[in-house]
C-alpha cells in the first residue's frame, strides 16, 4: 500500500510502503490462490426478519460511507492492491453518498433512497443476503441485507443479543477495534509500527488520558456502582459483547478468515497461521472510549494559549485597552452569532466575571511545553518523528478541537404532513474502514438501528428507535480547566493544600521493528506524564517569579465509561417515549454534545456534558492558581467528581420552530471554549436555508435534504463575506485590469450561488474555477494585510494560534487538514465581516474594539484589498494548490476532494468535496406508540 502523508489527526496509521514493490502481479495471483481456501463461517438458511414495532412508515433513511464491511482477509487486501477489487460491501455506500452532490437538485421523496439506505427495521425476505447463528447460539440471529450488508441482530435473551452485537462488530471492524484499543493505551507503535504518523497519534491521546490499567478498571467499577440496576445491566451487556467479539476472533483464527492486516503487521503468519490475536477485555473498551471522547466530546482547554494572546494584546495596547481588544476577538457572547436555541432563552455559562479571581498568568517568555517523549532510539529520533510529536502536542492542547457534525430539525407545525422532519448526523471524517459502523439491534430492552463507534456498539449511539430518532453534534462548552500548581523541593513536587506533594510518574515504553505494512526502521521511546491531583502537567512556567506547572483537569477525566448509561437508555423503548425521556437519557452522557430528537409529534434539543461549577470569580478562559479557593465546588481529587450545573442550566428546548447546529453557539450567554462564534459561522449556511423553508411552510424531507446538501457545497467566505469585500473594492472604479477581471469573476460566482461544484457529475472540474482559485489565494493574503499592521506581528500570530485564519476544503494547514471534507468551521470570517462593515459605516453589534482595515479609512482599506486581490489573481493554480501525496500541483478539484484515509489494507477512490455529516439520517415518523 502506498504511503499517505497524514494531514489530519486521525490519518496516522501507516500501511505498507513496500507492498506494491515486492508483490508482482503473477506472485499475487499465486499467493491469492493459496489464500482463498480458508474455512468459511457457519451459516443457516436465509430468512427474513419482520419489522418490529416500526413507526417510521418507510420514511427513515441513513447512509455511512464507504461501506459496512471494514474487514478484509489477506487475499482480499492483495487483490485490492493489485487490481483495485473491493470486498463485498466495502464501498457500496460511497457512490450513493458522493452522488448527492450533483443529484440533490432533482431529488424527490421517492428518490431519497437512491442516495440513502432504507433504515426501516427488519429485512424483507427477498432482501436477505445471509443469516447466521454466531458461535452456534440459539438465542441470537444475525441477518445481513443485500443492499449494504448491514447486520440486523435479533436476540431472544439479553445476553445473546449483546453477544451477537459483539460478534457482528468483530466481523465488520475487528482490525480497527484492535488499532484503537492500542491507541487508547498509548501502544499503537508497538502494535502497528513506528511510522512518525503512528507516533503522533498515540502521543496525542496519551497526553490527554494517561491511564494505568487500574485507572481503567476503576472507571468501570465506579460507573457500575453509582448507577444501580442500569449499571449492573451495562456491565453484563459489555461482558456479553466482549464474549461475542472474542468468539469471532477464535472462529476467524481457526477458519483463517481474520483481517489480513494481522499478517502484514507481523502478528500472524500467512502460511503456518502462527501468532495470536489478543482477546478483548472490558478495560479495552474504556481505552477505546477515551479516544472517541477526546476527539469529539471534550470541550475546553487552550487556557495557556489564551493567556499568551491576552498578554500579547496587553503588551501592544496596555492592560485595559489590550484586554478590551482581546475580548472583542474572543467573542464570548457575540450578539450576531447564530444560535441553536433562538427563542430568546438565556443559559449563562462561561461568562466573563465582573472581577476575576485567582488568575495565574505566566511571566512573559517563561512558558515551555512539558515534554512527553523521552529516551528516543533509532527511527524515533528522526526529524519526521519529532515533527509528529510537535503536531500531536499542539492538537492535544489547543481549544480548537474537532467539532464537526450538523443537524437540521423542523417542527411538525411547519412540515407538509404535520410530522417533524430531521436530517442530521455526525461529521467524523472519512476513513477506510470508517470509525462508525451500522447495525440494527433487537432484543429484550433493546430496539434501535443506527451507527456506533467500532468496539463500542453494544448500543446504537446515533440512530432511531421504534418511534423516535436522535443524533448529536459536538458542542464544545468548557469542561477543561488549567491550574497553576506551585512547585516545591524540585520540578516534580508541588504544593497541594499547603503540603509539598510528589507528582505521580506514568510511563509507557514502546518499541517497533519494520514490517510488511510499515517499513519504518527499528526504534523506541518512552512517553512520560507527570500527574498531579489537578490533572496531568502540560506546561511549565513562572508566575510572578514562582516556578509552576500548568495542569489540565477535565471533568470527564477518569469518567470515560460513565456515558454508557445514557446510550443504554436511548436504546430502551421502555425508557424513551417522548422528549422528556430523551432528555433524561442525554443527561447521563458526560461528554460535550448537542443532542437532537424527533418523533411523529415532537422535536427536542439538549446540551450534554458534566459542566463543573466553578468557584466565584474564576474566569475559565485562563489558568488559575491550584488553591482551594479556586477549585471546582465540592471537588474530590480522588474520584475527580465535583458539583455540576443542573440539567435546567444546560441549553434545552422542546418543539422550537426549527433547530440547526453546525457546531455553532448553543444559546444566548452560553460560551463555548473554541473561538469563532461570531457574526459569520458555517451554522449560518444552515440557518439561512432552514429559516426560509420554515417561513414558507410545508417543508418536506426532500427540501430539508436539499437545504443540507446545498449548504454542504457552499463556500462560507464567498456566500457571507465576499459580497462585503467586493462592496469595498468597488466603492471606487477598479482601473487595474487584473483586479477588474478578478472582481468580475468573483461577482459572477456570487451571483451563481457561491458553490464549489463540478461542471457536471464526474467532470472533476469546478464551475467558476477561476473565481474559486482567486478567493482561495486571496483570503489568507487579505486577512494578513487587513489585521497584522494594526495588531502587530506578535499579537496577530498569537490570535492565529487561538483561531486559524482559514479552513478551505484544500487547506492542509487547518484543524481538519486536507481531503477531510469538513471545512469552514474555524476561520477569521467573522472578524473580516465585522471589520469591513465597520469601515463601510454599516451597523455592527458586538464589533471589534478597533477598525483594522486601512486603519479605518475606506480608501486605505480599498487599496489593501485591491492590492492583495491583484496579487491573488496572479497566482497560478499550481501555486494555490501545490499538490500533495494525493494530487498533482494545480489540480483544484483533487485538492478539495475527499479521501477515505486508510486505517487498514483496503483503499478507495476520491470523491468530490461535500461538507456534510459522515453518517447521516433522514427521518420523518408517521405515527407513535
């Protein structure tokens, strides 16, 4: 498998660089012939499963590219590498998903399932592809459908149902599950190879969750103990699920149809079958959950970066004016921000205190990042390896975490048939195999279909029940604080409540050797984390001359398993019967998510997460002293528990006219940790479209899908900011021919809808290609020219550390990297919008503290914009899109294209860019129990 240079956090798993070189076509054929004769799994006669208590009336659909089958034998991997052949159901959802980008305008309710799967319960008899009794059990059946190969698990006992869920998960994602249990334990390089990308991935997560085996077990024990009968049931479900996983491991090992990656990474021998695939245990699932929670559900962090940019602002302007400037860029509670709860309700959280207490801002120039990696040997000491370490640290410690995901939900009062409609799903990136997997699970106390993260699919995590559906987006409110612990005795002791206390040293030693899958030379290193009662040490500095360590304390730290109860409730038809039951389930999820609900009569929204109650006067934006006066209220360091804000204080709503979310601000006065919740946000792309539909009334599934798809092709900068930039540029005649031609192209693109779309399906050429090239080149140039002269280089650089300037689809420098689909989440569009409107003399609510473009002069601002526009227009496509491991220089379509990043041995083709959820549901329930 060819090397792929990683661009995103999760694109860290190296597959073989040598495979094509040493496997010639003839030898592939010979080897494959010998590998195609393993024992096959035991199946039973194909029979259909009846739809059980399905109230959706055929109006539930879903999609999850590239395909349900994420396992491939060695033979299948070799065939894929040599000839491009795909295992069954490995990519049959990729085409329909991709085709929506060019097919959505002609969509009808009758053709929705051309682009989605039918998500009705059960499988009609004529659509059954296979039926099996896993491990010969009589209490569970797994039926797979012909279209997508989705497992429909039906059990007569609770144990058997969960056993089947584990077995099906291993059938579809065993290799991926194994990879991520090692990531969660900080052991990826020892398992999958020492590529610099693998090093970076394990370092990122180990820094945030450096757990010992005892820590993992304690989290299970605590989650069970505090949840009574549901806790006991959850533990029993997990054990049954793991029994199913391990049964598949044994069956596939003896039958020799296990994932071929185990051979390519040296864990199994393709000839003798020597080697071991380790059984799973309960603590593996906690390690796996810590990875998923850290990626998508842990809002906060970045307090030290915030302090550095505040200090830079104060150095530039003085303390009072510098603080005012900083706050204007921070946009904690911007009055122009798009809101999910837009009915005027206020939910104060994370607001600026009138008189901040306990702040521990570092002395200028004193901050250093705590080193994680020590004792490097061999290839661990290369420049590439050290670069991956630096990138991992920046990703782990910043506040601009991966948000992604969107939701469009319309009340039945505004739909054609009087029933709520929802189009929603998580935007989890594009991987092969996908992080999520589809399933239907029916058994005692369980009735749901949808998506779950591989290895955590004992319950459906996002999907539908009998007469309701739910989904989530990342919310990002701040549940992470930074404490300055004063050092004593040496660098590894600190003051805790006046007593000099030793830090706890946690280490993970990893070593690797070259394999077929990863030819990285032999090497090793040790990851070392120093833990305090206030969390792991992340930085060191001085504060007022005193030596301190900055620690990071997350409310979900040591509580990675707690959310299982909420998911159990969501899968229980006896629990969820309406919006209030949905809310009670979501309240049991301690990760930071926005949860959405729809049934045939109601819609609802709830923001989850364990929001700590902070001491009075503490500003969560900055580090505070590690002293009792500034700790979370009733905080117990032994269990990392505290008082949390009550459910009534979390943004929530029932039956609002509509809800939208694209990781935007939840509600008035509710501050999220990431920057950028201002006047222009990608949430506006949804809000503008859905608001118009609701105003017109009679909304249909087709219209809501079209609104999502249309927003998913829009360039946010072009739709919401470019018209104002052009207003400045054309405030006087544009006499320069190059600039005038650029203005003409940009205006034509805006008039055409400001989309990044192909000229026709499969053309791999953009309509308005020149205009797109010009804006892609112009944006970073204009932002720098507009703001750096006023801010000064130090402050400008510091604020770009808080919020990147741009996140265009091709921007490899953005938080999501290149070829990741998700775009326009983080950027300076709101700053440019507010500044330019102020220069034009237009009203601005919550404006920046100063005018920056041209120092506030319209003429000078225009000169800056025209000059940078002329520069941008003169840049060639090869300069704007310089090429990478996926694309030739100058290939604009390819630079934007979505790549299913390989986490295993099977590769897939590129698809045209869309900015939409990876897993997505379209639901309209027609009746209710």
